[in-house]
C-alpha cells in the first residue's frame, strides 16, 4: 500500500529523477533517513522500476512517429511480441482487446524508415495478418 508521502515521492521523482535525497526530503518536509528508506522500499517492491533521461525524439533525429496496429493469428502472438521487442524504432508495445490485437508506438528518422519497418519488417513476420499505420502529425506532452 502506498500512502500520501509515497505518492508525493513518486510525483517529485517523476518530475526530476535526478533529485537528491536531501532536496526530496526538504520538499516533502520529511527526514533524509525517511526519504532514503521510502525510496529504497519503492525500489525493492518494484514501484520504482528505474530512472531514465527524457529525450526529445525530434532533437535526437527521430522526425517521424506513428502508431501501428496489428492483427495477429492468435496462436503466434508470443512469437510476434518477441520479434517486435527486437526491432529498432519500436518504442512501446501494447497487447490490447478490440478491433486489433497489438498497438505499437514507433519512432524513426523519416518515412523511408517507417515504410521499411512496417512493410518489410512487421508485415513480413509470421503470424501478422494485417497492419494499419496512423502517422502522428504533432504530439502533446502530457501534463504532470
């Protein structure tokens, strides 16, 4: 169970994962020892899975983004997901219910790379029945 202090820790670390324990403790008005022990517990229980850099994909040269939906042969879904994990450009994989089986967020340099990824790599996988590509024109950053 997470209490209010745990949730506040997660909010602060979500804003700045490089925040020192001292700064975190000061912001939350708790002792540094309390901050250390709570963050350690959140790591140990898997609530905090790690830290990462928030990278601007366009500044990193990934100018094209798209959602790609896939319909699969149901017997092949595990193998398809394993292969998708290995593809460069696949940022997020969601196994979903509804009109399609999988939704991917992909980021690549340009439309030529997108064409290669979707038509050659993904549609060429055994078990993929069909794909649909939704090109992102603009993205909004979620508000914290």
